[in-house]
């Protein structure tokens, strides 16, 4: 019996050792759409090297500097990165999600206009109205350039160089804050490319609630069979509610258009910040605890919640 348990333990340790994915060295990708191209970071799942005939879904991630463990524990103003590679390894080992390839796409100083989605004029007025920031003209060129980079350059490159499943149902996009609304907007505008989208603490208030009031509310039908994950906290560093109200309204509009909770739509609200006792069990540095108790709009909370969209968007087969 002792020998049996010893062998079982060794097998378990070996299996755990083999169940880690692999992060590749960051790579610059040239682009005819984006000035200077863009740096990407790639995670390959645990079985990628062992199963040479297997193909995998792909998740594209905004703010690529922040999403993997290589970001380091003191990155992002001391909040640390998302550690998505470690989270995915754990969920895969537990059988709670499919093995996927993840592509982190770095942001730049054009982050706001690239991620904010397509801005539309107010309904019933053919004239372009001023938008947030004091501009006199609606300019979607940065968002469209970023979308073209993802769809016409980056995705074909990844599909060509790695063993991917290319269909919309196997292609997702995910981000937080501006990257959250950007992900939802990309899937809405391009459902034949992105069939999965996740928004963590999405900034649905920007551009005078453009996506909610000028895109969703006038819509009368689904653009395509996209699966959406939406979440928020209830407080952020501005003293507001981490866009909880507007995220609720976005979810309500998606339900009106036919999305079903638990099937094609997941809406999660983190009802309160962590307590001291809960923070003590995390790796968050003590000097960040005070901030963590007053705002859920940061990489710490996104790191802690990121398992939810992974499980919902890519459940085990």
C-alpha cells in the first residue's frame, strides 16, 4: 500500500510538472495599419508540444504588457499583472477550461482611441457632434486601424504559425477597463471573427455612454452568435461604482436582443472589496491594501476574477 501511494504521488508530481503552458519571448509584429507595429506575447497551452496534431482556440488580450506572470509582482503601479498563464494552467489541470493559446497585444499611447470602440453620432442627428475630450469631429481611425491589425495581420499570422482553430466560436478577445469595452465593441462589429468576448470592469461610461446608447439601444437584432462575459465591482478609485450600473444596462440590452444568461451571456458583480482577512491570503503587498479596500478597478481584482471569463468563454469540451 505504501508503495502504491508513493508511485501515485510521483505520477501526480510528474503530471503537474507537465501541465504548465509555455510563454514565448515577446515578439514585434510589423503593421501597415499601426505606426511602428505592435509587440505581442504568446502563451502556448500544456499539451501543445506533446500533441503535434491538436489544434487550439485562441484568446487575444489587450494591454499585453500586464496579462502574464512576466509582468512581475510590482508592475501596474504595484498591483502586479494578471498572471493569466498561471490561472490558465490551474484551470486546465482542474479540468475546468479548454486548453487555449493566448496572445497578449501590448498597448501604446493611442490606447484610448484604439480601445474605445466605434463612436457614433447621436441618434436622429446626421451631424457629427463634439465628443469627450473636446474634439469637434468623430474620429474612428485609431479603433479601425487596431481592428484591422488584429483581423487582417495578427490573426492570419497566428493562424499560419501555430495550430489554431480559426472559427469565431474558437476566437476570443478580452480586456479590462477600456480594454473591456474594446473587446465587446470588436466582437459586436466583427462577429464573424470574434465569437467570444470578455469585459472586466469595462468603461461603458466613456464617450457619453456611446456603446450603450448609440450602438446597443437602437439595435433590433443580434449581429451574430457571440458569447459575452461582463463583470464589474461596486467601487472604484474615483468613488464611483466601477461602471456597475452601465454594465448592468449593457447586459439588459443584450438580453433584450436575445442573449441568454448562463449560455451566451455571463454577468458577474463583485459585491464588495476584499477585507483585511481576505487580502492576507493573497500575494498583494501590504502597502496596497488600503487602496484595494477602496477600489476594485485595478489589476489585482482583475487577476483574482480572470478565471471567470476563461471558464465561461472556453469551458471544457
